C-alpha cells in the first residue's frame, strides 16, 4: 500500500543523485561522514515521496488523473487505497519530515543546507501545487532538473563532508539530472492526450508531435555531457564504464521513436540508477 502511495519505483532517481554528490566528494579527497550521508539520503527520499504524493493529490483534485491512468500505473486515490484529503496530509507530513532533517543538518553542518533545502521544498510543492503549478506551465522538467541535479548533488556533498563545498559537483551532476528529467518526461509524453484534454500544458503537450525527440535528446545528452566533462578533466576517464549501458539505451531510444512510452518512465528510472552506480564506481575506483 505504501509503495503505491509514494510511488516507490521512482526512488532510485534520488538514490542516484544523492550518492553521486557524495561519491564526487570522495573522489576529490574529502573524508565522508556516513551518518550525515545517511541522513541526507533519508531526508531527500522523504522529500521525493512528498512530491509524488502531493502530485497525485493535485492531479486528482484538478481532474488530470482519472481512472484511465490505472492502465499505466497504480494510483492510491483512484484504487480507493486512501482518501483524497488523507493523501494531502501524508504528502505534507513527508514534506515536513524531510524538511526537519534538512534543518538538523543545517544546524550541525552548514546553513547552506537550509538554503538548498528551502529551494528544493519550494520546487517540490510548486511542481503541481498552487499558485505556480509548474508542471502545468511546461516548467516541471526545469524544476526537476534543478532539484535532482545541482541542489541534491551540492547538498549531499556539503552534508556528507561536514561542510566542504566544491561547486564543480553541480556541473558533474548534469548527466544524472538529465536522466531524472527523462524519467519524468517519459511519463508526460505517455500522458499527452490525457493532459491536453484536461488543460494541463506540460512541455510534452507543447512540443506535440516533436515530443518524443526531446526524450531522445535527453538520453543522448547524458553521454555527450559526460564526454565533455571527461575531456575537461572534471570526471576521470574510468567513468567511461557507463558505456556498457548503451545497448539498453538504444532499446529505450527505439521505443521512444516508435512512440511506445508505456512503462518507459519506470525503465528510465532504473536506467538512471544503473548509470549512476557505474559513474560512482568510476569515481571511487581510483581511490
């Protein structure tokens, strides 16, 4: 029940982003505090769960999510697992819990964590919450890129090292952030017609017939960005081990080009975790 409520299948994205920030700190030579890393990861996961729960609440409230969504994924409200009002309460409880961990880390580690966390909470709530409703203004992908890329990576580095800061990690986080965005975007491409009929103008809806190609750009952009980072010596050459995943990426690209986006978001989420694991191995193997 709880796995359905929080959309547990999407959690690998957060594990990937947080772990990358800490792994890069290790690569740079910083000493890692595993307890602080664990707290940062738990806090980030709680915030991720909150955005999923709040998103389902508002999508149901606005009439964007209707019973036909059950063809693609479980939906706690539409499956009568939980009442709509209770869904919001759970979402806010998760949001507050994650924020409290962030506040604790900002006290014992660095005030910067509070700033990063506040921006993250704002982006999380406003993804579908009023008044901005970023998802419905084609800004959802941008907010997710910022939250699961630079914000999480930098926050993870600061937390796990006890306060050390190296802004290069925000650039290094881009490949994984692009995959996280691709996960969200695959979901939105699948829902184009349904979202459009309900007045939800996501980026996929605006791109229309060209929507699938942006997914292609995101996946290819992951490896292109990594190649540039290696050439600039911001990533070690060992991280090229991520190329072993290219055959799987090619299959995902073929599905996208053929407009087969059902369950592609779940596949992309797992791909992002596998990619991040290999990237992390490439970072720590030389230590």
